[in-house]
């Protein structure tokens, strides 16, 4: 979800991962769309914009567009749609062709299929990622996990040290931080409206992710 502030944060984490591991062939980053329409109505069309950019210039252009979009969006559905063709111009693709693609809805079904797949695999909020180890074992990465946690998973995976008795456990996605009474619930996800989080008495939440 390109309008989720936690996706924006995790995008930078994954860029760091690729900077370290991409050239070694240990890690490949496969991007799929998970726009949360109820929270971020603009995200779906932004997802189509990514695909329209990629259709013109291939894989590298897709990532250039994604990087620029995450760089400039204020998140929380506040990016002006007029910025989408400006991003296309910024990365050097044909703006007329880009606008034609975006207005035609060519990639609407593709984005919808990605969203359905995300929910089917257990995604209830964004960012939602699945790490596939060399032996095919799959590990969900729920939320904007820090670089150090993702790096640890990669290192354990490529070393072959995964065992049934030693499952990898990420730091909790939901963190309780005591600042002053009452407590504050901090999350690293943008949640689907259907997701339920129960707060005990004396707890409050902040941000748009709940």
C-alpha cells in the first residue's frame, strides 16, 4: 500500500537489504500490491501507476517509479494524484503513454489479483511480506520490521540453520511503550478495517493504523 506510512518505512528497509544482498544473488525482491481501499483510496490507482511505468521501461523503471513515489508521498492518502504523471516525467518515461495507460485501467485487474492473493496468504495489514527460504520454507513478515531483524532472517536462512526445533521469531509487531499513564499502543502496520485489536482498560492508541 503506497499510502501506508509503514510501507514507506519498510520500502527503505528493503532497499537496504537489496543494496547488501542483491548483487550476491541471495535475495530477490518481488513486489506485489496490497492497497487498503478503506484506509487509502488513492493507493489502488498508485499501484496501477507503478505497473504502467514498468510496462514502458521494464523492471528498472518500475523500481525507479516506486522509489520516487515513496519518497514524495506524505502517506495516509495525502499524495495529490496530479503527482503521478510528474513522477513519470521525473524518471524519464513518455508521460502521454503513461497517462493513457493509467486512465485505461489496463492493470486494474492485476492489482486486484495481487490484493486477493495478499488476503488469501494471511495478510491483514500492510506491509505484508513473505520470505521464501532456499528450501522453499515460507516465513511471514508482518509489519515494518527493522533491517536488523530481516538481515537476521536472511543470514540464518542462507546458512541452512533453520530447524523444526528452532523456528525464527520476529520481534512483536505490536509494541507496548510506557511513556506515561495511560499506556500507548504503537503498531508497525496499517490494518484492514475488518481486523480487530482489543485494548485493555487504561490503554489508548494513536495514528491512523488502528
